[in-house]
């Protein structure tokens, strides 16, 4: 029974260490995305272009 208490305490300790590391990395900006905002405009243009090409295909087939 003592081993269960020991394993429970160790698992909580490991979980706390990972949580603190996660909070630290978020505060340091590790997960900030600096690439996507610069190309977001390009993604929107491709979506509009595909919608127009779909509508022209439908007009040609009719």
C-alpha cells in the first residue's frame, strides 16, 4: 500500500514540473506564431480563386 502513495506523490510531482515548464515556455513566447500572420493574406486569395474557378467550371459545363 505504501508504494501506491509513493507513486501517487511522484506522479503529482512530475505533473507539476511539466505544468511549470509549460507556463514558463508560454510566458517566454515559445508558442508565438510569427509566420502565419505574414502569409494569411495569401491563403485567403487562394480560397477566393478556387471559388471563382469552381463557378467558371459550372458555367462551362452548362
